[in-house]
């Protein structure tokens, strides 16, 4: 039995990447928007954040 199945399903629905516009060297998120990092596993390990900037 795979006990990580709920975490895999939630991760598939939420997604693993986000594209954010940057205007005048600032994140252009708008008034009610934010960025949240989620961990769906009960015992998640260390994670890496990869940032790629296209100009």
C-alpha cells in the first residue's frame, strides 16, 4: 500500500511550478495574491528551491 498517495494527488492538483511577472525589479503579484510553499507529506525531507529568471 502506498501511504504517500494523498500527497501525490495533492501535488498533482496544486502543481510544482509557478510563473511570476517581475516589473521594475519587484514581484508583480497584485493586491490579493501571494506565494505559498506547501508540503503534503507527513515527514517530508529537505527541499531545494530553483529560481530561473528569463529576461
